C-alpha cells in the first residue's frame, strides 16, 4: 500500500512539473495598449537626471551685456598700434595694446567703452576722445571636448543649435543609432546635461541652449549601467532585423518599436511574444499574441520586448509534448523498479 501511495505521489508531482514547464502564461496581469488608449495618456514613468526643455536656462538677463568672444574695433588717427580688431578672451578679459587689460564680465558695452577710454587717458595728455571703440561682432566662445573629432574652442552665435556647434568641432565621434550620448554643459556657473539622442531623434527639445561665451560643452557616451536611471528607452531582442535600444516615446505602441528596429523577421512565432518588465518585486514576464490586438501590452520605459524567432508548427509541438510524456513515463518506470 505504501509503495502504491509513493508511486501516485511521484506521478502527481511529475505531472505538476510538466504542466508548469509547458505553461506560457504571464507572471502578472498587465495593462493592455488599447485599455491605455481608452483611459489616460502614458507618461515617461521615469525620473531622469537629464535636463528637460524647461530646465534649459535662457540667460535673458545677459542679452545686453558684452561676452567672451565679442569682437571690437579700436582706432586712433595718430597711433598705428591703436588700430585693429580685438576679441574678448574665453576668460572674459579684453587685451588691448600697451598692455591694457579689462575684465569685461558683466559689463554693458557702454561701460566697457568708458573703461577703455579711462585706461588710455594716461597715454594722451589730450586727444583721448579721438580713441574710437566700437562693437563689430557678437560672437561667443564655446569650448567643445569629449567625443568630437576636433576638440577646441569655437566661435558661435548666441542661438546656434548644438548640432551646428558639434559640426564645427568636426562632428560626433560615434553613431547615434547604436549608442546613447550626453552633452554636458557648463554655463555661468550652472551645470546640466542633455540627451543627444532625444535632441537629434525626436521633437523632445524645441530649442537649443543659449550661448553666453566662455561655455563648455562636453560630449560623452552614456554608460550602460546608467541608462535606466538617466534615459527612458525600450530594448527589442529577438524576432527583429536590428535588435537594440530605442528611445521611449509616450503613447507609442509595440509596433512603433518593432519598426524602429528594422521590422520583424520571417517565421516568428506570433503567439510566443513577451515583454520583460521590472516590477516592485523584480522582473516579470508578460506573454501575449502579437496578432491579437486586445492582448498587446502598453509599453513602458525600460521594457524589454522579445519575440520568439522560431515558429513551432502543430507537429513540432506534438513531438515536443510526446517526448515530454515519454520522458515522464520512463521516469515513473524507473521509480517503480526502484521501489
């Protein structure tokens, strides 16, 4: 009697394990994309340390002031040394003939002009009024470093776009379609960072930084480990022509991310589609059929989409289940003999 009971218990456990192994149900209930569209909009869902359009300073208060990079014309009718064009340095200091230096930071042009006249008074007992000083060009110094082909300092216009500034530095050293890049800016004592992928590949930013002169632009590649905390993205693995990461787009459906990664390959198993998502207790699996619109989940930041690239026919599944049953019977037979 005990032997029969043992056999029944073992048989029941093996059937239970077989059932679990062949189950493709989702780990948790999930929100469908169509449900989302009928209810509310989907936000980014991720707090990022990168700047948003509202975070970018405009420096309106500096518009009427002189800045590093501005070009001036100096002229005196009787002194050849006081004839020429002179530019404010990256440090905001204007260096003129006869070792005259003026820190122009925070000055209006009128104040700077008065300072120039005052400095040259000691060189002329009279006639200092003949020194002509005028503003020729409003350029701005920007230092570009990091992953650009020609690091250095460049003159830009106040509202030049980031891509135009990067082009002056020879262009980006890398591929935006394969990696994620960050532009770290330092302006007037303020520091902030912008995702270049968001800047170039979407309409996330409606404006560029306002250059103030003496600015620093440092281009770097975002570390793999920092991606999830810095930039919302979606990863597509398996079943597509170009697997990889794509920037998260609010309210975009699954098919948007499939198209961004080259589209699906042939012979995928449509009913073996998954989204892997990080939940409060770790990773969870969402199982759905890509051909059934009502089952397609809403995509959230940092989701992983996986499509089974090996489509199984009825006979594939039949033989797979047959082998499982045969293995089960074999195991039971061994246990009966052992008992």
